[in-house]
């Protein structure tokens, strides 16, 4: 990691409430390296974590040593994989997930799965907007080809009409 560049990103992030007295540390952990704010050497507040095994990088907020309420996850090629809300270290809330093939999903997540309302964009710019359940398009939604929109229904990820 480029230390000055990482610090520049972290310092541009809005500090969390109550973090004004936290120190900045670099910690070597079994599963990677942490750079950021800490409370007695426990990641807390703004931080950067490189996961050794997964070769992934997380830049965001930490809470008691774990991924906090918001962050960005990058793959080993520094390509953005996910940006959004977290709870219990899992995608929960609003977020955007980027697929390696060029598609993306913007919407609600529950326990890491696409769940609730969202929009799935294909690499050609077309999209479907509607309800998701258990990671699949599921229900009545709207398909857009870039010009026209019309109702389209999916059931458990399969196109019905």
C-alpha cells in the first residue's frame, strides 16, 4: 500500500463522533495489515485494512476492531467490488456491488444478500428495477433498454413475462 496516499484518503473521510482523541496506528495482524485510527491498538474510526488471504482492501470505518457501518471493498487488482453500508461486518443496508463482468447492483442488502428494492444494471446499460429476494430478482419490476421502459416480472431470478 502507498502509505501517504492511504493517509490522504483517510484524512478526507469525516471523523466519527467521539474519535477526536484516537491515535493513528499501523498494526500487523494474522490476517493482514491495518492503518488508521485506533483505541488502545484496536481499530476504531477511519481505517484501511489489507486482507492477506483474500488479497482485498477495505477502506472505511471500523468499530471495536471490525468493519464499521460504511466502507469500500477493493479486489486484488484495486478494482472496487462494493461500496456501502455494513452491519456485523456484512453488507447490510444501502450499497452498490460491482461484478467482474461489468454489471452492477444498486440497492438494499440484508446479511450480504440482495434483498429489498434495487436496480440491476447489465454491462450494455440496460437495467431492471424492482424487488429482490434471497439474492434474486423476484417480483414485478421495470425494465429499461435505454429508451423505453416496460413492466417485467421475475420469479426467483427467472424471467416470467
